[in-house]
C-alpha cells in the first residue's frame, strides 16, 4: 500500500513540475520529468513511466495542447523513455542518464521533423535539450538526497540498492 502512496506522490510532483515551464518554441517543455526519473529509480521503471505519462499530459494541458493529439504520442514516448531509463539505471546509472539525455533531448522529437517539418524540430531542440538536462540534474540531486531517507523508513523496497552504495556514503 505504501508503494501506491509513493507512486501517487511522484505523479503529483510531476504535475507540479508541469507548472514550471522551460522557455521553448513549444510551451509544454517543463520540469515534469524529474519526479518520474526519481520514481523510476526508487519505485521501479513502471512507476516512473506512469508518472512521466501523467506529467506530460498535465504539462501539455497547461500549455493548451499546442500539438493537439500529438501529445498522446509524446506521453507514450515519455512512458517508454522513463521505463527504459529505469531499466538501464539498474545496471549503470551513468549510462541511464546518457541514454535519457540523448533519447529525450534529441531523438524523441525526430518523428515531428517528418510530421511537421525540420524547422519545427530544430526550433524545439534548444528548449528540449536544456529541459532534459535540467530534469536530469534535479532528478540526480533529489535521488541522492531521497534514497537514504526512504531506506531509513524502509517504506520502499529498493530494486537497485547495490547501485547506490557509492551515493549513500
């Protein structure tokens, strides 16, 4: 039951992050990903993916769905990217960060270069890359601070405990 409460908390934090926008060509770039990244580490890849999905839906809603129905595709992309981040993180946290930076910052928008145009893709890149970097940095800092607290409470069954030993010292 505690796991679900934590999941709901991370979804809520993703929604709060959706209110904090990164100046970009498309106004749905926001700080909605970092709680999902933390959830993927602390609760597991699926929980993080669920938080990412709802975080993006809320972020795009707050921006007025500037890309219309394409936001459903982006929410699914976010689900898959954060899920993959969580899976990779269990093996190597640095590889997970590099994967997410490249995949979210550069590759996730590639379909839009075909659907909308290359100008849209290149206009979106600066804000998306900066937003991805900020979300990763905040997620990393929060993870380092949060993991020891949750381990003391023993409320979260950590899948990747052995991968944080260097962070917890």
